[in-house]
C-alpha cells in the first residue's frame, strides 16, 4: 500500500465523511492508480476511518438541517453509490417529521403566512418540489395553518 495515497485519503476524511465511491473518485482524480486506491480504501474501512453507514447518517442529517427533502436526499445518496439498504435505513419518507421539515423550509423562505393567491401558491409548491419534498408533504404544508402551536 502506498503511504502517499493513504495520507491523501486521511486528509480528505479529516475534512468530512465520504462515501467509498466519492473517496475513490477523488483519489483517482489526483492521479493515483486503481490498485493502490483499492488497497487504501480496504485499509481505511478496516481501520474504521471510512464507514458507509456513518457517512449516510451524517449526510442525511446535514441535508435535513439545510432544508432538503427526502426525494432529493435519496437521489444524492444514489449518485454517491450508497447501497439502497443503507438509504432505506436512514431515510424514511413516512416519518411525520418530514411535514415539519417542509414547513420550516417554506417558512424560512416565505414567512409564516400561507399563500393567498394561486401564483404565490404555485411558487411555494415549486420551491418545495425543488427542495425534494413529496407531494403529500407539500400539500400538507401549503394547505395547513398550524403555525400557532
């Protein structure tokens, strides 16, 4: 195993969690050989510096905190070649919290008042769709007025 490749990977992981796919691509882009990358990734997993489950959990939590919905989070995890079973473990579309996350994202962008005209309603729906919330979550947030908890 090449110590330069290992050190480079450790520096990347010191900044944030990575999926195996992301780390492999970053090391490949730095010009390292595939067989060296494979050995380093295997060693990092063995040393518990690289963990797909931990990456998935942190990624989901980070995206939720940024107001991103479950559809978009799932897509981004799939783009990072995270295993579907891990995605399902950390991302449940049916959690009641998603309605609250969608409401928070809408309120942060548009304020507490519900849209009054069709154009404003359409604008807010598009915003929530782009954020990756489900149709059910969007409709619930746009139609409900449960801000006076």
